[in-house]
């Protein structure tokens, strides 16, 4: 038996792919998280109200989602509901995170795969090629920065935000700041759509070149956005079944009845399943579960996607295209929300700390994220973090097996397998820091 | 345009951390024009650090046996090594700081087949290699990254966070109780300590632009101790904070002590101060601290 190990780059955290080949047949393909963050251990005994400062540090890429989920879980324990203005500002914050994340995944992580480059910052030798790539990198970082600026505006800090507090948010968003941000978005939205178009084109060419869009077996999809409301500060979990019909939705309090999470022997990340079946979360799951995004440009991309690839769409490279649709949506939606009044009105409600168990759900860029805390005598007794990347673990493994079988045959192992492995994993945009919480 | 091949090479080695430092670096696009990024697994496909790197930034703490190996290998391939972020300087949030229940629970859950082994604790990187420059912060701001890369020798870093905060300290506003980690309405332009917040900006090194305290969030000390408290026992920085609160507030000393030792602050403040208790570590002089 031959074991091939591929270290991975252009993903968050330390992970590798291991493929066992026996007699020119793929025996096993595995995706392994090689580090362990262990926050569910560190936070034991921490005063409950302090956990919202600690858990954003699970991951610098996803800190916003963790902070909001954490605050929502404690609000659930204390039995309070934040005022509508606070929910809106949290939504702007989560949109900022979606922009930052999708721009990173699209342009920094996966665009180099389309041109077989090693990074967005690698410039070719020819002057023409160099100028084009340089401008792509500059454009991509500009779009990404809108996300960062929105997080700063609505979260008070560009990483590990602080403005979301138990009961609401610590302050509104001033008109002049909102107006500045709107101007930036207006100026850069055409740049974003141009980038998304270039990316789309490059993806079509890559699909033609390779002759496959990857694992396309129908699967369960999990998301917490609604069919006609893409609210990321979400309330319930929805599941699409492999045949495209929707299963009953469920409340985060009941997640254990639907999602089974198990430890893994060969990885520091666990794996989850839906009623024992493989499931997928992240962009493609949301888009498959969406009728309309509610903003004009994004809905146009959505129609084009559905007309071209059908609904539900299953091939894994569609995750990447769906991130492009979401990037456009998040920019448009953030502008819409900033045009409203986010300055005046009640920003937070008071609360009395108490003991109990609470659940906090948000739709993070990688899928539904749930924090569950058990509070006893004002301290965290146990903390569970239900992580979107973990929902995708079985799907990643299956997609890797599909790719490995494509490139391993009687003539041996095709060198293209290394690139394929990178493309497959990046389609799911896994986050290892979160997955090993 | 200058060809990228002529620019000085820099690399980023990620040990065990959250990638927040890398995200912060990416938030500055200024380096694109000044440096050639040759290794940074988060954004570049390259399996090894080239052996002619000018500057190696190391993020994350030493958590696994593999981290030690990669760190030593990285040191041998660079002229200059910069420790970046709270984790590289102290081990970070993964350090257990005397919490034996958490440590046992973690270590019990952390064994896997064929994967790097977890060490008993998370360690600062200068326990294993020489460090030329320290860049603290969780994460350091993009501006601080650029200073570290371009011209750290001539950097002017504010001594403490208060210097950049701009909030006024009042003599006649003396709170009698703690306002809580953060609750209630924050008055603009007035020092957070006057308003009863446990803000540790008075002992924390500046350079961050006071980006938490200006909008009204108490400093948690992520940039670590200011110069007078470097390489000193924890009690020096804690005593200074106690003096500040005694001078500016009427909050009972026991209440201040309880917060200063809470997990919320121990994330940063406690870690940097604990660090100094390890006798075999090299001194971190103020010249090496950005």
C-alpha cells in the first residue's frame, strides 16, 4: 500500500490530505486537522459574561461570527431579546464578515487554482501578464477591505470585535460614517462584479480544462438563512434533502436530535452527520435553499446560476461560484442597511445574569454556527461549539475520494492529483482553528 | 514597475494560533509594493521557507512538537526573525496559566493517531529560538506590521495606551463600584477609569492607536506591559494598576483585585506577566520591543 500525504496551503489553519492507494486503487482518502485549539476546555470555569471576549480568539478569520453567537447564547440563558436596532447592526457586522471571507476565499485562496499560480501575489514574467495580475491583486484587496471596514464600523474592532454586547450593541452607527461607507461601496461595487465575472469565466475555463466540476452526488444541505430572507443573524436551521425537497426546519435548541457529532481518530476535528447521512454547509447549501436574495445584482447572478447549473446544484466547484454571488449580495445589502437609520433608537436592553443553558445561532460564512453554554453559579460549566466546517467533513472526504479515483488508475498516480486535492478542499473553505475548538 | 524579484523577500511562519495576525497583515496592502512574499501557507502554495529570506514573521505559539521543528528550521533560513502577536510572545490563550482542570481536560482529549503531539503547554517562541524583534498585539494593527517590516529602528511607539486615547482624566469623578466588563452608556471624551471601567491602558504599551478605548471599550492589555514593566515580576504591573485605581476611584481594593485576576484579563495581562517568571528565558529589552 502507498500512502500519499499532501500538506495544504491557502486554507485557514494546519491540515493535510492523506490518500492510501493499494494496487492502483484508492483505498481511503482523508482530510486531517493537525492542530487543536481546545477552547471548549479553556473556557470551563470562566465567568459567563467574560466568555464573549474570549471566544472570538477561537479564530481570527471567523471572530465576528463567534462573538455574535456567543452573545446570543448568553441572551438565551438570561432570557432577553435585543432591540431591533441592535439586530440590524449585528447583521451589518455579519455582512462585513461575509464580504471579507468570501473575497479572501475567492481571490486569495482559490483564484490561483484557476491559473495554476502559487498565489494571488505571484506575478508572471511578461509585462502584460504582470500588470493584469498586479491590478487583480489590488482590486481584490480593495474589495476585501470593505468587509474589514464594515466589521470595524459595526463591531468596533477589525478583528475580535467588541461592540456586540449582551442585550444589544454598545452604540449605533453615526450618519456620516454610514454615508462614507455607502460611498465606498457604490464606488467599488462595479469592481466587485467585474472580479466576480472574471472569476466566473476562469472557473468555466477550468471546468472545461479538467473535464469535471468535482463530486456531484446529491446530498443533504444545511443552512440557517431563509428562502426569501438571507438574514445571517439567523433563528432556525433548514435542511434540503438530496431530491431537492425541504425537511422540517429546527430550532438550535434541538440540534442534537438532527445533527450527530463524533470525534475522529485521525484528525483533531470531529465529523457531523444529519440523521446519519453526509451533509454540506457553506455557500452552495445557502444558495440551494434560497429563492431570492432580495438585491438586484445578486438576484441576477442567482438566476444565471440556476439557469446554467440547475437547482439544486451539486458539484463542489459551485461552492466557489456561490461565494461570488454572496459577495455581490453582501455589498448590496450592506449599502441598503446603511441607508436606513442605524443611529437613533434603543441599542441595548438591561439584563439580570442567571444560570441555565442557552443556544446562540448565526449563519457564519461557512454555515450555521451554534454556541451552547451551560451556566452554573455564574460560571461556564460546559461549552459546546457546533462548527460549520465539521458539518462538511464527511462531504470533503467523499469529494476527495471522487477526485483521487479520477487520478489514480492502472497507469499509476497522475501528478494532477495534488492540484485536485487543493481545489477540492478549498471549495469547502474549511477553517481548522474553528473545527478544533 | 519594479519586478517583484528585486524586492526583499519576507515569509510568514504560522505556528499554533488563530490566523488573526495573518488577517491583520492582509488588511494592509502596502507591503505588496515593498516586499516579495515568498512563504505564508495561508495565501501562498509553497511547502518550504526558502533559505535566503530577509525577514521571517512568526505568528502563533509553540503548541506541538511539529511547531518546535518548523520554528528551528525557520530560524536557520532567515537573517531576521520577528515574533508577532500575543501567542508568539506568551503562548497565548492556549496557555493554561495554572488552570489544571482545563489542562487535564485538554490533554486527555488531545491524542490522535499519526498526528503532531500536543505539548504540555503553549510556549512563547523565544524559549526555543533567538528573536530579533517582538511585535505584540492581538492582533497587531496593519500599521504596526508595516512599521515592523520597514523601519522598526526609528519607530516612535507611544509609551502607554492613554497617550493615544485622548480621553480626559478627571479629578472629581470617582466611581465607587465597577461598571462591569462593559455595560451601560459610555460618556465620550472622559477616561474609562473615571467611569468605573477596568481599563488597563495605563500600564499597557501603546502603538495601537487606542482603537479600543477611543470608541469606549476598556483596554484588556493585548499589547503587553509598557517598557517600565518589561522583564519584571507580575506584581509590578498589577501594583501599578492598583495604584491607578486607588488614585482615581473609590472602588474597594478587593473588587479591583478580583477583576485583575479574572480570566478575561488573564488572557493578556496575566500571560505577559507570568512569562517573566520563567528564569531561563532571554531578556526582552525595550529596544527589541515594538
